[in-house]
C-alpha cells in the first residue's frame, strides 16, 4: 500500500493497539536513541478522517553543530 508523502496512515490502517503494545514489549534492545538536528520545525497538524496531515509554519535553526 502506498501513501502520499507527508501523510501518516490512519489509525484504522495500523495494527490494533493491543497488538502494537505486545510487539513493542517484545523488542529486546533499548528503544531510546539520541537524535541530533540543526532545525526545529513548527507545523500545523490536522486530520481529514482518513489521514493525519501537516502544513509547515516555521523552521528554526539551532545554534552549534549537529
């Protein structure tokens, strides 16, 4: 199944929550990671009943190296 760029799948297209919890609990490695970035992006988010969508509002550069 393909999806448009910039959209997430609707909840009804994902695994049921109970199955997802069990899948996450069965992962036997750390689930935390360090993420480095050089910008923070502010977006407006909404859904149309099928997909979650967002519109970029601002991109804020961070000082220092990523």
